[in-house]
């Protein structure tokens, strides 16, 4: 009986296999540039993230790599960071699109004397990588068992799959993009047509903020139809220049493309609906008319999209309750101008408020203009460390008027809900958030607002579930506030280490995020880091008061507020 070579080194480890999608085509298009770009990404961007999670790069090829990790958690976290990095790196750079497929397995492997690894554990990871969608991650059931209670991410079960040269079927889970062509799992939901609305292009006298706002409104209105899966406006922007074949690989069935041209008071809106898989144009239209007809064009456009894709407009009755459009195009443009200005920049916020006030002057019945103004009033109150709540009361009055004027506009409902949270009216705030979600049940923004509410209502686990659901609806959804609000949920769940991870992913660094970074580090006993962030807080807000900040945070439970206070005190922030 031969028991095998007893001198072979074996160990239980997590294996990550990654491969560049369409590498041969990229090389054929621009060999030198592709080689240099992939080499830079592997060496300077991806390998450091593997090392950060205690991983080891076993070997690299021109278009991929193999790495091992002592824990499955480290492997998955590394893979997520890599895919998010590439999403940011590639956004808007059609000539530099690099997508990876990643497969991860956890099992027993053989380690050769030169450090190379072999065995079924490695082979399964390589097969899983081939199953993954571009930008996606496939995990074996073993990996999922190790990480499901430790990493809060939207894992999707893809069933047991028969992998090439692997004798037994392997349970497969996916992250970010469900693989195409897999037999459906027994628990899978019936699929619905998915649509991506690319940003409409500007021409003539049309400014980019107008076409961008028009696109966002079309996306918002389409999410009302429960028969469709609609990619968010954030995904629309990130995939605006991506080749159609790669868009299809990301699970999109149909693409809307178009442009807006203005000539004096006349406006032309062109649009086409394309099958993402075949590239076939299903219909193409253009609309000519007075600039004031833009809202009627939106309605007609949405009706044609839904009618073409679904075959019939079954939700016509529900659409009677759509939000009321502004009566004045100039007022609409003013709101779009305000929306295009960045939050967190005081000068830009002042200008935005002026645009919203101008919109109200032009159209006193435009609810959304009041809602946006109310939001900025609430921000003004929140930043003020004084004792007065007069500005919050003013924000409340304006937000109430917004909902009275536009009771079916989710933006108005959500902003009134947000103001009411700060007035500690949790019951009515919950009703408003729920109403907004009912109007747009498949809009990741409405779903994630439920997470915001649950965070401050003292239900962090429920909150994280809503945040994860938003990313299931749209894997690329991550507005600037998404990650820091997830960090807040971890913070009040007494997981300051995970709070630091999500807070650190914030694309902007307003004072309130820096406060939570200081408090999280303090609760972890990292006094030097806590003091560094505390000094940044005081530099940006010299009048900062920990007690006043904690009082203004709309926590329902005193225990959550005390957790924040203890963290701020530990960081040395003044009372």
C-alpha cells in the first residue's frame, strides 16, 4: 500500500485565481499600452492589496495571477478591494477598460519547494474564476461557509455546478455580478429584463448638467416599473463609455442611448433602445418641440421603453401617481444646476441654495425645489454648534411644503423624513421613507435610505441588510454617503474595526466622517490615530462640541449616542 510521499508539504489555505477579461483582444488593439497597463495594475495596485490582507502572490502570468491567503476572510476582502479599485480606475476611460474575473476556494493544497501550489484546491479556484462575470467574484461553498458571518456582503447562491475535471459538484456563490449561463439555483428568483440608461449627450446650447439631470429623471421613473431591473444613475455614469459586449457581460439586457440638442427655444431629443447582447437597435426616435415639452417627452419615452421591453404597459395605472413635473423649464434647470454642485463645499452649497431659491421664484408650485432647499437648511443647522434649533424648524416647514406640493416625489418624501429624524419623530419619518420605497421599490437609493433610517432607529443589522440589498439591485451603486453610512451601522453595532473600513472608503471626507474615524480609533485603543483625526476635526470646525454633535445625531437609543460620546471623549474632542 502506497500512502504517497510523506515529505510533501500540505496546508489548508484560501486560493485566489484572477484573470484579465478579453486580454487577447486588448493586446490586439494596443499591445504595448495593454502590457504596460496590466503590469502596472498587477504590480502597483493589486499585489499591495493582496499583501495587506496577509496574502502571498504565488505566480503571475501576462493576464492573471494566483495568490494564497491564510484565511478565507482575507482572500474575499482582498478580492472585493481589487474589484472596487478596478471599477474606479476604469470608470469613464473606455480606452483603458480592464476587468478581472476572480475565483476563490478554500481547501487542502500541495506546496512545492519553490513555493508553487498544486492540487484540487487550486484547480477549483481556477475553474471558479472562469465562471465569474467580468468585475465579479465566484466563491466555493467552503469559502462562503467561512465568511458569511464575518463579511456583510450580498452573496448570491448560484447552485451546485459541475466544474471541468472536478469529480464532485461544487456549491457556487457570486459577488457583484451573477455569472451568465449558469443553471439557476433552486432558490433563484425569476429573471426580469435589465436596462441601463447611458447619460444623454449634450449638443448645441445644452449644458452637461441638464442632460445629466434628464438622464437621472428617466432612470428614476423607470424604477417604478416592477417588471424591470434598472441600473442606477451611478452605474449609468460609470459604464457610459464601456463597450456594449462588456455591458452585456455585466448582466444588462437593454441599453438606452441618446442626446439632447437645443436651438433657441427649440429642443430635439434623440433616443434609441439597443439589445445589449446582439447589438440590434429595437427602435430609434427623435422628438422636436418647444423646450417646455421636455416633460411630455420624458413620459412618452418611458412609455415606449417599457412597452417595447415588457411587451405591454401593465403598470399604466400606477403611473398616474407619478411625481408632478415642474410647470417651468427654467425652474427645472435651476434645480439641476444646484444638484450639480458638490456637497461639503460651503461656497458651492451657498450657490446651490441660491439656485433652489430662484427655482421657487420661477415656479412656486415646484415641490422638489423646496425639498432641496430644506435639505441645505438642515445641513446648515447640523454644522452649527450653537444651541438654537430655529434653522431646523425652518427646514421642517419648507420640507412639509415640498411634500404638500409633490406628495409622490420620493426626493420630497425622503428629505422630509430626514428632517423629521432630526426632530426625533421616528414614526412619521418611517412612514415617509416607506412611502418613497413603495413608489420606487427597485431604486437602490430608496432601498439604502431604509438602511439609513434603521441605523438611527437602533437596528444596525437590519440597516446593513438594506445597504446590502441596494448593492444587489445595482452592484456598482456607491454614492459618496453610502460607505460612511454603512460605517455608522457597524459603529453602533460595536464593531469599530469594521466601521473604520467602511468609513475609510468614503469618496469625500466631511467633518462628520472624520469625527467617526476619530471615535472608532479611540474605541479600539489607537490613541495616536484618534488624535490625528480629532485634530482634523478641529481644523475644519474650530467651534466643534462633542456634546452638541452627539445631541444633533438623530439616534433613537441613548446607548448609541453614548457610544459615540465615549469615542469622541477618548479621541480628545472637546465637550
